C-alpha cells in the first residue's frame, strides 16, 4: 500500500519543501493565479499531449503499483496532472522567495 503512494508522496514532499515559502516569506504566488496559470499552461498542455500520445502508443506507462489508479482524460493518472501543476508552482515559489530575500536580483518584471 505504501508503494501505491509513491507518486503522491513525491508530490507531497514537493509541497512541503516549497509551499511554506508562501506563508513565511509571503511570496504571494498562489494569490496570483492568473500569472502562474499563464506561466504553466503553455508548457503543461503540450507535455500532457505528449504523455497522452506516448501512452496511446504504449511507449510510456505508469507503474500501477506506484499510483492511485485514478485516471483523468487521455488515461493519464491524476498524479501526472498534479505534477504539471505542483512542481511548476513550487519552482515559481522558490524563485519568488529568492527575489524576496535578494531584492537586487532583477528578472525583468519589476514594477
């Protein structure tokens, strides 16, 4: 049963490892959903399409012993959809936290 939570566990550790930055450093990434959606969706959509294509051709698969076996569209496990949301948000939180601590670190979107 524990192995079944392997992918969910990895996502959980990603959340634990970086989502605390939202509260502690007040990076406000989650409050700016339009901004992170515009950052994530242009990349996530083609990769989800790629997953769907590879799965349909049996070139890619997910070990049923390590996933919850809850599938979304295109027979892609729910964990994979969550991956394309959680990992990029965690990365954005991390970069925003660095910017918060090192105010001189400019990336070009300062107002």
